[in-house]
C-alpha cells in the first residue's frame, strides 16, 4: 500500500519543470524501464538553493523526483550526496520494492547534476 507521502508527491508533484539557467543538470535513462529523468540545480554558497526535475517516466519517477527536490533544498552539497536511492526509497515509506530502481535513477540524476555543477564552476 502506498504511503500518504508517496500519494501526495505522485498526485501533486512539487518542483516539476525545466529550470532556467541551472548551475548543474543531471540526466539519466533508467537501465531497466527506459524512463528518462532530468534534475536541475541552483547552487549558492555550496548549498542547494533550488531543485527541479522533469521526467518521461512512471508514477514512481514523478513521486521520487518530487520528494527528492524537497529533501535536498537547503542542504549542503555534501549532505545532499549522502541521499542515495535506497535512502530515498526508505524515506518514502511505502514505495514498492519493484519501484526502487526509480529511486536509484533519481539519485543518480542528482549526483550527475552535482558533477555537472562542479565541472562548470571548478568546484570540488
């Protein structure tokens, strides 16, 4: 059974959309399902000031993207990178195990967006 948190993020996703002038972008295609997921970050003073996402994926990709963007805003880069797919799946409390690859895909996009920011800014 899906948790209230998952249902809310699935039915009313937060922070969805392409960000204008992002500091970092991460794009991932799910190796199992072929879903596409993009993460956009604005980073100020080593902290994630804003995060948004787009996806051509299932309900779980939408819910995990929405949840992750809320979890990481305000975190330092180091803190955000500790959030891996399994932590995100557990944080959601109710994501079916067969949808955990969606949580991993979203986490991979975050890591790629941070790497893109580091490459662009010379940080890290």
